[in-house]
C-alpha cells in the first residue's frame, strides 16, 4: 500500500534537512582553523567573526525575497534552487586561498540559500491541517539532530582529509539532499496566483497580523538566547574546570541545545492541541528564564551542565512554536513569505544574541550573560500577551462578521 504523498514528503525532507543541517554545522566550527591557513594568527579572530556574521547579514534581507518567490513559483523549486546554490558554495569555498574569499562565500551563503526554511514551508503547505504543525516540528527536529551530529562529523572529516576535504563532503551531502528532494518530493498544493505586491507591502501585511508578530518575536528571542551563550560558553566552562579543562566535555556541553530540540520539538508543538499558544509560550519563557539565571549562578561544572540542559529544554520550544504558528494560522497564499519573514526574525536573533553577549561579558563578566538573557526571557511573555490579545480580538470580529452575513 502506497504511503500518502505528504508522509513521503516528510520522510524525504526529514533526511534531506538532517543532511543539510549536518553539513552546515560541520563547516562552521572549523572556519577559524581554515582561515589560520591563510592569515597570521593575530588576525584569525577578526576574519572568523566577519565570516560568521556575513551569512546572517545577507540572510536577513534575502529570505523574505525567496519566500515571496516561493509563494509565486512554488516551494519545491525554491528548495531545489537553494540546495544547488549551497552545494556550489561549499565546493567554491574549498578553493579559497585568501580570507576575503571565505567572507565572500559566506555572504553568498546567506543571500542564495534557504533549503531548510523552504523545506519547512513545503511541509507546512502540503500536509493536511490536522498534521501540519507536528510535521513542521518533526522537520525542525531533524535540523536539530543535524546540528548535534555535524560538529562531530566535521571533526572526523577534518582530521582525515583536512578542512578542504570536509568542505567537499559538505557540498556532496547537500547535493544528495537536493537530488532526493527534486526526485521524490511532491508539491500538490502549489501557490495560487495573486495580485503582485512589493516586499515592503508584504512586510506591512505581516506587521498588521498579530499572529505574525508573535511568530517572529518568539523565533527571534529564542534564537538570540541560543546564540547569545555561544561566544562565552566554552570559555565559561573552561574557567569552571580550570586545569581540568577538557575539549571533549566543552564540545558535549555545546551540543546540549541541539539535543534538547531533538528531544522536545514535537512535544512542544503537540502541547498546542491541549493549551493555547500564550500558555505554552509562557511556560517556555518562564522555564528558560529561570534556567538561564540559575545557570549563571552555578560554579560547579556538573550542576551548571544539568541546569543549562534543563533551560535548553525550554529554549527548544521557540523555533518549532514559531513555525507551527505560521503553518496553522497564516493563509496559505502568504505562507511562503511568512516563513521567510520568520526565518529573517530568527536570523536577526542570531545577530543580536552574540552582540549582546559580547557587551555584557566585557562589562560584567561571562556569568552575567546568562543572567541578562534570563531576564529577557522572563520579560518576553508581556509582549506575547499583548499581541495574543489582538489575535483573539481579530478572531472575534471575524466570527461576528460571519454571523452577520448569515
């Protein structure tokens, strides 16, 4: 008996997203090592910072563009386009001989790619409504699994074949993922042609939708919390360990947020069947806020690891919840653009978090980063509550309008 097309889509895109995510995270940690082959050691940090930031800078502006094109031409063509571009960029990156080559490739990376957001949009628009939120969360889970496996895979490949060999492998993984998507994925619900709009008009439309405010806000704050601890986490752990510092242990702690998403993303979305979004978001904000504040107070590495992992279980809620809101509450004709804007908000969080962490760490120390992020999480439910009130009022007006027509 043949499986339904939407379930086959899920299986194929789950595997493809896992491979793309693994390829992405197996490259990132080794960019400083790659750059050290090209520049003096005292300039590596500067170029590495530029290379990491370059992807986010172009991604913020280009993801809404690709989302708009997805609503016009289809999500599958945009996913295939993104996969081919990313594969080519990885191959091109492996030929870099100067640091500006790496930065240029990373700028192209942010501007031309977007395989995972397009895959999520495709699943969200080509799955029956009763399954769409859970299927979207499942794809988010595969992405998280890739982030856990990627650094370990990258370390093995870099040790065996060097960083350039790891880049070849990343390009090949993405190419395989793209071929799988092009060959096996079916997009039956293609976008219906609508009145042409500008990007500015699309942005204004999104801002007029309280549900989009909620989706973008929780995605941005959640990713800021994840990325905000990244610049200080390893050094904070090594400070607690002192002479007993162990790279393997530091790497394991770095993987905890990805493990948390893998374990809980689907469960967080399933809670939406039992509770309103505002309650689920409140639980996630409260747990992550308290957890981060407690983590910042811990001086013992094992207690810190346990509390940080507990906090990460709550932080894991935000990206799948943001995507689930788009998949279930936004009209299908606007959904590609909505996923693009949600991804841009997530990317913005990836920029804001590390910048905030750097300022706080310089002024108050690394432990204060956890305290600052925790306080932001505890304040955030106020914003969500305000916009959810607008969502409820809009639904009541819509119901009253429908009743009056009857």
